């Protein structure tokens, strides 16, 4: 890849070997679909082969390709510039790139990426200021275009590294600058990913707004100029400095994201906000135990009225305890079971009837809250039933003692 050359004064120096004009195209990239059955794997392979410079990608299978694999490959082709499916057979899919690499100059593509990232920053600033709609309508289209341009830019750099004639033609006269270009392009791709992930969190409502984001986005916009300057005056030192600046801004953007979105993306919450073990076991993933956020699962749970207030629970306990005592006394007198269903002879019957009345009075929306309160009511009822049984047994014992004493007299 490098050769010795001689200067006019006779000294020797190393220089990259010149490639042939046009370069030899890469062989078709073949993928055995049966070896990659997990969702998303075929899409990654197609995108990777495209970025590596392959013009033709074949998806082969010993058995007919299922619908999910075909849709995944077609979706991957739609997210790449100049790529389309040219052959669709039961056991074979062929994707072809029709781009002419010499038509896409590196400086113009870098400028296009800078424009897209600047537009994304403006969308984020507008959402923070709330001077526009609550959701960004341009963000999905900008994110899709950013992915396409970034993939094509990586592909152009790969092709230029194999063909120095192409490198000079698309705007990189010195092959030694390709390394710095690749460093900066990687930084641009990572920064774009962070912005695309940040925009949906800004659209969820005013409660997620963090004042520090506005300042961070302004710094991010200024850093884009530094990145572009590193490309206009390419050197590895400038590229590494630009990458360090972008990395620092990425950390700021990550810290500015709301706590909920960081938890969804896989980051642990700070120790101060992490629930205790006992509360987490009681609540589960969605809340509903003892501790903060107890009724988070239920609309209006925190601070809202409970379907069964303490007065209601005490009334239930008193009424049904008295009913139970009358029921037991009626049977003890030898008159058999009283008329009507023995509601308190089975806890399950009592729960079913209570749920039916709850639906009639409060509606089905209150059932989750009712279940929580009903559990407490059932526990209190069981406690009251046990006390009633002890009271009944004591009264029966006192009656027998009084009867025995009367007989002795």
C-alpha cells in the first residue's frame, strides 16, 4: 500500500501506492439468511455491506424466505441512498446500488450533514422555548435524511481509501487526510444519533423541560462549526480535538435528558431516586406499593379519592359482622339456614357481590383502586369475623354456665 519515491535531491520518502483509476469493484456480498434469524440482523448486514462499498448484496436461503425477512431487507434498502431491490425470488433477494461515487464530493456531503444537524438543533431549541407545536414534524424526515447521508459518506470514504484517483476526484487530494475525515465523520454520526434520541423526549410535555438544555444546544451548534473547520483544514490533531469536543457535548446532552428517558435507554437512576428493595417488591415495575409513587399505575391514584374510604370500610366491617352474628345465632337455635344466600359463608361470594356493586356505583375505571382498598377491607373483615366468632363462643359458654347453675338450684 506504500512505496518508496525519490525527491529531486536524491532523498527517499514513503508515499501511498497509486490505485488504478476506477478501482476494481468488490464482489457481490452474499448473506446466508438461515444463519441470521434474529430481528434486525439482516438490516445490519445490508447497511454494513453498503457502507463497506459493495454494489450488490445477495440474500440467500435454503428454504423460502419468510415475510418478516423480506420486509426487513426492503426496509433496509429504503433507508439507503441509490439502493433498490432488483431481484425477488422465494429463496433469493438481490439489492443493487446504482450510485456513481464520482458524483458525490466529500465537502458537499459534509456541508449537507452540517445543515441537517443545525436544523435538528433548531427544532430542539424551538421545543424548549415552546414557540411552536408540541411535537416536531420535521424531525422524522431530518433523521431519515441524516442516516442516508451519513451512510453514503462512510461509503465514499471507504471507496476513496481503496482508489486514490477517486479520492482526488471527490475532494480528498491527500490520502493521508482520509483518517482525519473518518474520525470527524464518526463524530458527526454519533452526535446526530444523540440529537435524534433527544427530540422525542422534548416533545412529551412541559414537565420534561430542563433549562440546561438550551445552553447545551447552543454549545453544540458552535461545535459543529469546529467540526466543519477540521474538515476544511484536515489534520489528525484538529480531527481529534473536534471529536473530543463532540464527546464532551454528548455527555452534556445525555445528562440533560429527562430521568425517565435515561432509564428507558438502559441507564440506572441516581441512588437518591432509586426505590427501596421493599417498596420495589411491593410496587413491581409499574408502582403500587408503599413508598413514593404508590398509585402511579392508577389514574388519579396519588392524592385522589379512594373508592373505599375509611368510613366505608368501617361500615362494611360493622354491617357484615352483625349479619354474621345473626346468621350464626339463627343456625344455633336449630331453625336452619336463614332465607336468602349465605353471603358471609364464603369470602369469594362476598368479593363477587362487592365488585358488582362497585362497578355499578363507580364504573370500571375505578376497579384498580377498588382492588387495593378491597384487599384492606377483606383483611379487616376477616379480623372482625374472627373476633365475632370468639365473641359468639364466649356468649355460648356463658349461656351454658348460667343454664347449669340454674339446674343446680
